[in-house]
């Protein structure tokens, strides 16, 4: 049966997937930005780690909803394989494949928080740096497969958030001066 384009109910699954994809992008963006701000010791507000965890988990739920709602799309017909196995969907295969890979990487890295005692904090921190790669893959997926990719508001959002995230990520690898004993104001004046 061919879907009737005039019937608004035929768009429900596409709209739900589109909306949940945008919500997922927003939540993952906020989670990555907050995580990098915490790592750079820029935000020590009230329990930022808990907020970071909640944003991550909510983002993962939105990613799952984004994929699951595609199953009902009467035009796309991705099938379970199309939403679970990267690079198998017929629609913009590379970009949807990168999105699926980003989803898996986000899930693995986000949920690794609950394994960090088993794998060790040092290894966990090294792995967690790849969160930015999952974020970058999500951006590429959005630009290549997203139906809103050409809109000014989405491109503005992506640019406005990607630049600070990139700066914060690079700042993580810039050596910081060794923390020594703080000088008193009189010691600082004596140096002049």
C-alpha cells in the first residue's frame, strides 16, 4: 500500500523521529559541553556531575526513540536491520551509518560511567575522551541525513555549540602551568 501524502497521520512517525533526533542532538551537545567544562575546571556549580549524567542518559533515551520511531515511517521502511546495523539503510547510507555508529559510541561511553570502578578511573577517563568523536559523528549524521540540515536555525545552533566544544576539547590537551604555592600580595609586589 502506497502512503497517502495528503494524510497527516502518515507523517507522525517521521515527525516523531525528527523531533527525537533534534532533542537527542541538543541533550548530547549539552552533556558534552558540560563534561568538557567540568574537565577544564570551568564549572564547579552545584553537583555538575549529576546533571552531566542525567543529560547523558536522557540523550541516550532520545537516540533510542529517534531510531525506534523510524520503524513506523511509511516512506523510509528501514526495518530493524536498517536502524541497528550501520551502513545498511538505503537512505543516505553513509550518513545514517555514521549516526548509528555515533549512537553506539555514545551508549558505550555514556554507560561506561557505571563500569569505571571495574575498569579503573584512568582507563575510563581515556575512553571518555572519545565522547567528542561520538558528538562529531552525530553532527555529520545530522548534516548529511537530517531533514532540517539546510535550515538556518539548525546550522546556527550547530555552529554556535560546536565552536565552544571544539575550543574546550583542545584546551583539555594544552599543558597547564604547575600549581605551586600561592604568593601573598606582598610577595607578588616584591617581585616587581
